[in-house]
């Protein structure tokens, strides 16, 4: 029996909340533990795709075109980004698919169907969505096991926007859909030295309690990592921002006892340890599949 990957939707209706940054660096933190990850760029702006790949997305080669024709699958458009991270590219075809399927109530379910085709190849699938309510957010909720919502904390309108995401999820639940569990509200690009951001974080914790994850601190290392196309956990493994992504990864994908002993949440794992964990998981998969 094949192992089912953890499917994580990265949601939010406000631009600039660091959804793409979170998606990539979360994948990096999981990859450092030897977990194979698939990133799905479900944003028509294709920020993740442009940041990680120089090759243009050909006609019919983006996720939107495959949502429009799910029988074509995803396997032939998956792009390797690094040894343990692959990408399904995004492009404007997402908007075309969303418009074409606007009257089809099953349209947002197609992403889940597509991901099932490639699921056996991955330990985690991370879906980066567009910054607006609608087709991509709904698709990610219906395709996912868990959902995280990055948000800025310095402006009240960003915090208020969370309610819309929660209302969308609640409505899907009301209509008996199986939807992703809300795993974390993630304060992103957090400036601990700025009073409005501290106040915003305090308000989030007061309103949502344990659902609020440890904040991802502001750091210039993030931009450097994206420019270098190397997750920050690889580029600067002991930096505070890297440790924060390790903690997020552990929250969503709990550590094994061996990983806890190796100090994986503190970014202390080495490339050799990551390889060892990967080999162990591949061995376990082979054993289970016999």
C-alpha cells in the first residue's frame, strides 16, 4: 500500500502575506528532513514559478490547462527544482480554467483528482494559492489535508481578512464537503521591534489562541535565498528565520523520534542526516509495498 502524502494548502486573500515564500521555505524545511515535496503554483501571477524556473510555461503546460482537462494529468509538466523538491508551474491558464468552470460545481474538486495521480511520489504536496477568495482557495481547501494562512500583523485589515478565509471553509463544511483542517495562522515577515506588529500578534493570539504559530521573523536572508533558489534552511540553517520554518514544518509534519534526537527543529540536521532519513523512508515504502 502506497503512503499518502500530506497535502498542505497555503491560503490568504491579501497580497504580500508571504504565501509563496512560505510555500518554498516550508518545502525546504521538509526536504532537509529527507521528505520529497511537490510545490503546486496555483496563482496565475506565477510568482513561485518565475522565482524558481527560468523556462517559460508552454501552452497547455501549466496547472490551469490541466485543471481544464484533468484527463491529461500532471506527470509530464512536473519540473525538478532540487533533489527533493519538484514544481507544478502556474500561469494565466488558471484564470481561464476558473472562468470556464465557473458554472461547474465540481470544478474546484479537479485539483484533488490531479494530485492523486502523482501522490505516490511525494511525502508532502504544498499548494500556493492566489491572493483572493474564489477558485484557487476553494480548490486548495478541497484538495488539502491541512491549511495554513500566512498574514501580516502590522495592519488591522490584514488580520480582519482572515475571517473571510475561515467563512469560506465553514461554508464548505456546512455543505458536507471534506475540507482541509485549519492547522495554523502564520504571522509572516514579523518585525518584533515594531509596536504595531507586536500589538497585532498579541491580538491574533488573544483571538485565535494556539492556532497562531510562532511568527516568521523579517529577514533579508529570505530574499537572498529566493534569488539564489535555495531555501533559507539550506543557505542559513542556524538563522532565526530558518529555525522558524523548521518549527512550522514540525508543527505540520511531526518529527520522528530520530529527528527529535538530531535536533531537526533547530536546523541542526546535516545533509548526511537528511539523506539518511530519506533512505530510511524509501526502505520503509519498499517494505510496505511488498
